[in-house]
């Protein structure tokens, strides 16, 4: 609880600057409060009005059908998301406005206007059709941060294929499991991706994955690095060859508001990632409205969200929401410290970035690299900053505010999840005063609450579980192929109420302070990892008998992964094995899951019913004395032995 206490002592408060306020979409706390009240008193009327801002090919009959915990929004309505992101703007003066500005890691750049992007999307939609993809099919996307990734997503949306983007840092095994779960028919990839000057062999990973993923019939490969890659005749195709032959005309398919737009796999508390399913109308509405009001986006902005498209932030706030608003979205391919630690600031200056949305873990890295790097560049184009992914410590917030924002840019600390689809708790930068470390107040239509273990609201200042009491338009609809798991994971703990898995407090001003996960999910460098996934990976190694993985506080990454491992009988301990186990996890999941520390132990602390006592392991990993109840511990001596075993 030490981190939470320090956050709670935070008493600085930053009012929206008056120049910002005057030009903002929402200009005062009173305006926010009035709209918020209406949005929760009459949610259907509120969302129905907001939905008028989208283009529908058929109007909805009912705004919400709530059959707990299954929601349908804009029932009977039809629309197409790519049409809302592209055709709508091409019919206006925005036709020749930059939709996507991109910079590759080597420094190459590309600009696609709305007109260009629409043509590319139509052509790729025709490519997919020619490969036999029809409405309802799943398409895997395993790509670097290049414009073709956005084109592939929008092309799927155009024809009603459901995409499943897999982060390019995931291993072949992780890709295979996701493609099998989704039963994808096509994978879109690239020969490789640039990362810190090296090449990540995406195509080779796809080849390895496909040895065990029989549903995939075709692979489309973008030529990015020019590396030689093996080609499987009949299955593999070059993107540029297929595109050359494809027509730039492709009508947008009118889709039901509840048509599944994408499946995104995310970590949960069991070994198997969950396929979070998002649909079309409600998702687009909440993503685009939050974009407009939270990032206060205007036509003049050059907006940069640094997330990879492999995460939900990249889906909602790199691709769909900015384009739905007719904004200019900026995309960068590579690492923040390549070739030097000023790469982000060089980009801000070069492209005149006005709104920057990044993660606390990145900000902590910048703090560590030193102020001299941002100081080398003119950052005066920036007018608004944002963060997402984990709680931001007040010191990092202050650094972001003064060194990057020059003291003049509001910071929007946005809380949301893969499951929520769009931002849920956040400041509106012209209306809500910020406190470093707090996500402040709920967005319109969102009713969060902090409750105790019985589901009763706790008083201000008290910690508890963060829940959402009412359905919201961009909520997940189910877990792909497993509705029971959807019910079990999110709606069972507090019946009829959505459980976020996060702990939180609400202060006397009604501001939310997120305390982090309360389940077996940990947040490493802003990425969600299920400890069970890492444990299953470890146990799949022939020498491992049992493993327990916990998080320990880490200055840079937020949390670091510590694995307690029991070896099979008769296996000798050695340093080589430690390294081998770490690499084994990288192979099974990807580098983001590499344990920071492996501790060998003869046994793990368990309750009498055989449950591993992770709370104790967390204390040990953090070097804390074990406090609290250990009476259910099966073999107390295990604890003492674990403590002695240091890496
Ligand atoms: C955490 C990312 C504190 C939280 C959009 C949540 C945050 C998980 C914040 C979701 C924030 C996200 N402050 N914690 N502003 N934003 N989180 O699914 O624990 O990758 O449950 O979605 O990140 O991570 P996910």
C-alpha cells in the first residue's frame, strides 16, 4: 500500500489554463457537470443524440437493449466504420488533408491524405475479397507500425471481416494460439520490422506459427525491410503485387451496429488469453466522442498517440477515433531511443505535434535519460499531453508537465481498458482541474464506483474495487467463443455490475485514484500480463515442476516480473538454466514477458487447499517483511527458505 499512500498525499491541483479553456470543446466544470448529469439520468437520450454525429445507412430502432450482462447498442442500426473514418471526409474539404503522417525508424516519412487513404483501403478491401474473405471471416494482422497496418484494419472494417491484431513483439507461439482461437483465414504481415536498428523477423514468425494454425489459407506480406524471406507458393503473396491489380473502388458494406469489428486478445487470470470482442456502432461512437472531448481535437492538430496498433490504445486512438474525427494522426514505427534518446522530441519538432498521448513507463524512461534530450528541441507546438496504461506517479507527472509541456499544457490521465474500448475516467482538459496521479472524473455516460468486497460503495478516501454500474456503448460484448468466461470474469464477482479488476479510491472531490490491479494480472511497462500465462510458459519447460509469478514494484516499468520456480527432482541448479528459462518464456510469449528475476525454490508457499499464496510471494519479491495472515499456510518453513534464495 506504500505507493497508494504517497499518491494520496498529493495535494497539488492544476486548473485548466484560461486560453485553453476558451477554445476547448467543453469549457467549464459546470458545463461538464450538466452534461454528465444528463448522460447518466437519460443515457439513451444522451447517446442517441451523440450518435447523430455518425453516418448511418440505416437508423437504429432502440439505443440500448440490456439483457445483463449482454448489451446491444443502436439495435437495428446499420453503418460502416471505414465509411465514417474516410468517405465522410473525402466528400468535404478534408479530401486533401493529411489523414496519416508517418515516420519510419530509419527516418523515412510518408503522408497519406484522406483521399489517398480511402483509395488504399478500397484496394486492400478488394485484395481481401479476391482472397475469398467474406463478411464475418477473421483476419489476423501481425505488422510493424507502418501505414499498411491501418490500411489493413480499415479494409477489414469496410467489408465486415473481423480483424485480430497481434502485437509484433509476440512470439510465433503466441501468434499461433491467437490465430487458432480466432480461426483466422488470412494473416497480413511484413517481411520484417525495424526496432532499434535491428530487424524483427515477422514473416519468419508467421511461418513458424502457421505450422500449427491450419485455418490460415493466405498470407499477405508487405515489403518493409527488403530482407530475403521464404515464400510458400500458393499461400504467400506480396502486398504490392496484389494491390497493383486491385481496383480502388469498393463500396462500404452496411453492417449491423453490433457486427463484430475486432477481437483483441488480452491477458486474464488464467493461462489462456481472452479474445475481447468489440462491435461497430457503440465502439465507434464512444471512441470518437472521447477523442473529440478528451483530446479536444481540432482540424489544425497533428495528434500523436505513441501506442502500437497491437494494443487497444492503438486501435482506438491511433486509427479509428482520430480518423472518425477527420483529424491528422501521426504514427511512428520505432523505438523512443533510436538512434538517440531524443527521438520523440525530434519527432515533435519535425512534425509540429500538438497533442501527445503516451504511457507512464515511457515518461519514466525519459526522466531517467535526462532533461538534456527534450531541451535540445523546440516543443512549443505541443498544447495537450495525455497518459494511459498504468497509474502515473506524481513525480513523473510533474516532469511531463514542466519539461515536456513547458508548464502550459494540460495533462489528461485517461483510465480505461481493452474491455472498455474507449476512455472511461479522465479529465476534460478545458473543464476539469487535474491532480497529479488522478484520472479525475468519469466520462459522459460512465458510472464508476468504488466498492467493498460485498459490493457496497465505500466512503470517500477509502480503498476498494473499481466497478462500472451501467453498460456503456464501447463495452466489450463477449469473450470470443466463450460467453461463459465473459460472464464469469467480469460480471460474477458483483452480480450485474462490471468488475474492472482494478483497485481505486475516490477522494472528497469525487476524483478517482487508480491503485492498480487487484487480480493476478500485472502491468509491466504498461502491458498487461497474466501471471498465469507466464507460469504456464515456465511449466511447459521440461525441467520445471512448478512456477509462481508475481510483480514487484519497479522504478521504470511500474512492475517487474519475478518468477519462483521449483525444478523437477534431480535437476541441478545453475546460471545457465536461469537464462534458459527466461529465453523459454520469450519464445512462448514474447520479450515483454521475460522474467526480470528467477528464484529457484524447493517448494512454493501454499494454502492447505493447495492454492499458491501469491500475497506472500509478492512481499518476498519486494523485499518486504511478510505481514498479515499466514495461518492458512501449509508449510511455514517454505517462507524462510524462499527468503534465503536470492538471485
Ligand atoms: C491500467 C489500456 C491507472 C489499469 C488502455 C487497467 C491505468 C489496465 C490507466 C488496462 C490509468 C490503464 N491510470 N491505471 N490512466 N490506464 N490502466 O487493457 O490497471 O492494456 O485495468 O488497456 O491498465 O490495460 P489495457
